[in-house]
């Protein structure tokens, strides 16, 4: 798929638009274009193969700026009542693999299920047991994924 022109609503902190789905092929958006090159290639290849099985990938989060990650952490503290509880779901900007471009969140649930079952063929693994949607390159293509960590806090 050819990338489209950058729409004016493309936010360069990695925040995704609420009114439109972003796919792994929407490289006009920083959340996708700023993913680590190998991760982006693996997600695009997996998305092509999943499409053959009738499964479509939506990027629900990708690369994020440090500022965007900090906002998400602050929202998590507000939602969960403490930094400790929020850290189970949201990492600090310094530790976030989203900020480094080494993580991507995929939806909907059928896409997560497909990636959990077949992602290791591309090196993609579910990183956290409490986040079915969060994938990182944690093995070589065709390798075995490690057991997901309990949560983002470790």
C-alpha cells in the first residue's frame, strides 16, 4: 500500500486521531513512521498475512513522544489512584518501549489473538500478560516468544 499524504490532524507526538483508524501501512503518521524499522517491517508483514485470514490490524498506539507518554502516565495515576498501580499499565517516559519506537499496540481483539498465535513467525511477541494488544520484537522470526511479563512494571 502506498502511504497517503499527511493529513493536517496528524499529531507529531504520536497521539492517534479519535475519528479514524490507523493501520501499520499509514506511514504518514508519526505513531507508525517512527516505529523502529525492523518492528514496522515485521508488523506490516504480519498484517499482510493476517489479512489473508480475514483479520485486519489497527494500530491503537505506536511511537509516542516523551511528553505524550508522561501525559498517559499522569492519566493512569488519576485513573488508578497511585503511581504504583498506574505503572502496571503505563511505563514512565524513560522506560517506555513506545517512546523508543520498539513497541506497538494492535487491535481489535481478533488481531491480538492472531498475533499471539502467529506473531513469533515475525519475531513479534505479546510483552505483558495484562495487555493482549502490546507487541514487541522479542524473538527472532520463527523463534519462540518468552513468557509475557506480568505487567509494564516488570
